[in-house]
C-alpha cells in the first residue's frame, strides 16, 4: 500500500485530496517540478535546492498515488491537480513547468489548455498525450527484452522483479550496463517506484481526451527539450520530433552519461540546463 504521510504541508486538490509538496521560496521566477511515473517529488529535491540557490521560487509535488500523496478514490485529471498547485503558489501568475516523462505530458497538456498560466516549458524525456503508441516492433532489442521480462514478471505477480527491471530500464537506460547507477540514487529509485507500483494510478487518470501530439504547433510557450544519451531510443525519437515541431523550442540538450531520470541522477547538470532555459 502506498505510504501517505500523516502530517506535513499539503495543497488541496480539486476534490479535497491533500497533495504533498516541497517548496523552496525565492524572489525569482516560479518553477513547478513534475516527476516521472516511476518516481515522486524526491527525484527533484536536490535540483529544487540548486534552482532555489539561483533565485527561483520552486515547488515539487507528489501526484496522486506517488510519494506521500494518497491514491485516487475515483477518476481524476492530473492537469486539474496541477492547476490547484498553481493556484496555491502563483495566484494567476504564469509559471515555468519542468516535467520529466509523465510530468512532461501533464505540462504540455496545461500549456495547450490554459497557455496563460505557463511562462515556459522544460521537457525532460516527456511523454505526450495522443502520441502514437510505441509497439514492440518500434523498440530496440534490449528495451524489448526488458519489456518482455517485465510482462513475464507481471504474469507471475512478482512485483519486486518488476521494480528491479523498471529501474534497470529507466535509471540505467537500455544502452548502458545493468547496474550502471548504484548507491543511494538507485535505492531511492527502487523505493519511489515501489510506491508507484503499489498504487497503480493508470486506471484512474483521465486527461479529458486531450491530444497534444496532433496540435503541438499551437503550443507557443518557450520550450527546451532535454534527454539523456542512455534513454530508450524510441523516447529519444519523440524528443527529437517535439524539438522539431514545437514552434518556440530552442536547441535540444542531450546529457551525457544519463538516462531517463536526469534530475535524480545528475541534479547539478540538469539544473544548469533548466536554469539556462529559464534565464537565471
């Protein structure tokens, strides 16, 4: 069962859910950090502190079923939760959204639906609503092998094995040796993903039928796309296409010796790329 903190700072979601968050207050631009679907806000804590040292007013929060925010009891829209966060910290002021993976998808959806709330986007290996589904034939051989092993572990009900394989895929990256990332970073990745696996919000999340992929050209917020050199090749292909199609996208940033969770693995280098994009 997902861990839920009994106390601590919370933002009220649209249906009263308490959204756990971390804030580093500053006088500079407001920045919201959105985590991947295999992580929670702890993946951003070091980067959040570093951004705050540059003057940014930073918030990182746990989406429903991740970290210390309770799983949903009914269907919900993660973009609506993000709006609740913005209302609590920005009171109508445009905010920079920094989204990793699924966090990038939510950021793009918000930039499409309420562009006046978005000062700019930093998208780190983002998913995109409405993007063509990646089939097994689209995967490189190593990713396909890991994906097949995850399916087999799911058939066996072996959650611990699924956790290990997913961290291998997203933290190490399929092009890198297994166990490339070790120590506290790997331990935290395993802990965060275990909570996500226990809650499994996938059947509860609904995004109102948004299809950002088909209308990327309408999103004119200043944007930077970042990815790690060891990320899944199909994810990198999506990043390249985003950089090509988003009308106000700057030069993409590729981080060496990194995979999908760059903010967790390389917070200082990721912060430098974010700060460059924001201008702080």
